[in-house]
C-alpha cells in the first residue's frame, strides 16, 4: 500500500505523527508473502482489531485500526529485533553432564545468571543450563519422537503447575486432513489427542484469547508449545508491557520451542504436494515427520508412502521462514526436537530456571541420558544461519555479523516508521 493511500482518499485530514497502521504490516509482510503465521500481531493488538481471514488463513483487519504500531513492533518479520531477546550463550561444558542431577534447583537465580554466563547470544547452543536426550516412559500413543512434550505437559498439569497448554490438534473439519489448529488443552485426554507433529503454522498466539475457555481460573497459568518465531513474538510482548486486548500473554509461565528450520503452507504441502502430486491417501496416514533432512509419511499399517529429501518440498514452505536464524528457539524456557538424539528420543535444551523446574517435575516420567550428539544441533543451526544470511542478502560477506543491520532488508512502512524495535529482557 502506497503512503496512506486509504487515509488520503478519505477527507484530507493530515496524518497524525508517529502512527503505524495494520495496513503497513499487511503491505510489508503479509501481502509480500513474508508472514510466518505466528499470530503475534493478533495477540498484540490492544483493540482486538486483527483476526484471521477465513479465505486466506492470514491476519486481516476486522475492525478499525488505531495506528498504535504494536502489530508492526512485535512482528518477527516486521519491526522486532528478535535476537535482542536471546540471553548470553553458556560456555560449552568440559565433559558429559551427570543426568542424575536432572531437574535439580538452579545454582543461581535468574537475576544472577548474566554474571556467570558470557558470550554472544548467537554462539553455540545459546543459554543452556542442562541438555539431555529423553523419552517418555511409557510413551504416549500418537507421540512423535520420544513423546517428551506430551509427557512433560501432562506431568505439569497433574502437578498443578499449569492449568493448560497451547498446543496443536487435528482440525475437526473433515475437508482439512492433517491440518493442525491451535487449541488450549486443559486435560490429559486433550493433550494425548494433540500428540504428534503438524507442519503447518496455526496462528498459535491467537489462541491466547481465553474467552472460549471459561473453565480456566481467573488467573490461569499456561504453557505454550510453538515454533521459535512464535516464542519470539511472545517473549517480546511479555518483555514490553502495554495495555493488552483480549489475549492473555501474561498467563504464559512456560515456553517450549520446537526445533524448526521451516514451516509449510497447509494447502501447498498436504493437498498439493502429498495428495495431488504423490497420490498419498490422507485418510490412511498415521504419521508425518521431518527427520534427518527427509520428509517421511507413513500409513497406519506401517507402509511408507513418502520418503524424500525435505528440500523437494521447499516450494510449499513459508517464504518468511527463509529469513529466520533461530532454529534452536534460543528465547524459550525449553527447546525440544529430534535433532541430536537417536530415533525414538527427544533432545532437550533446558535454558532457564523455569525450564529446569518444569523438567524436574516431569523427570520421573522420562528415561534420561546425556545428549549424545550436540554437534548435530550446531551443524543444523549453522546451516539455518547460512540460509538466513543468503535470504537477507548477506552471503556476499560471510564474515559480517548476521544481526548488526538485521532489518535493513525489511520494507519500511509506507509512513516511514523508525525501524526495528529492540526489546531488552
């Protein structure tokens, strides 16, 4: 949208200074194909003016925009400098850690953590208190990898540590097989029903409008399981208080980032690539997984319908994911995924005291061993950064820091907003 075109066509009233409108986010991110469908703009809007389009599944204006700029400020592809949310990296341990200390109280408080760790936030694995390979014992039905996320949330729910968790469940719409949708699970049964992975984004942070969950207490405590970009937006909103709308970002007490290099457009991946081009019978599918660089689709009888390099599906990926350099979910309390662990196990990076306390609560429900291959995490993180550098036009100078002028590539809002917001934690 060219400079306030709609405003200029109205009645000639001069534009107030310092305004950034949703139309500008739409122009620079959504219409430009860079939206990562995290739902941050929806959750950030203090007037509840942004919703999800039934036609496109993308954010849209549903009532008057006030020009507060928050949708732009917090957007990971707009004004947010998400790397400012990363705490300093922890030096690599000298040797294997003692897994018997899993969940032990932190040696220092969060306030003291900055005094004992140093280094650039983008180095190594980031801020890590503990690192493990785990699997649930017993493993929940339908779980992916080691079933650790489901087991963790169920243990926290049973212990009264949380009242619910924002997770993805299968869509109830029969026309959308293998589409994940965001939900707030408040019972063990709902958590088990949401076990497994979906590879489309779900606007997860939009689910923090808790009006649809009247059974929650007045001051609920929630966990959020999401991709790194969803955690980026959430952390930014929690770090910069403002007059919120209906979305309860204050209710989130635990964040779990799923290790992620890219998410996919649902129709492009499931319907076009799998159903139409590869003749996959979606009604028979029992599991969709991306592991060791391959897209695996299995039927419930164990037959492998698809086993191809994930790069063959790159055309179905969200283009905004190319810009992300946060494979490891460095701003979360816990980062979890299959990379770095054997088949059937889940890698866990415990990043904060809150993450350590949560893991300690669930410790009895896990088989735990030392993380066997942290180098695999570092390799994929390096590849992710290389791809982001290329997408941002920084591959011509590989020695240039990735984040110094991170948002230079971003199309500035038509009204000339001041640029990216750095939110300090």
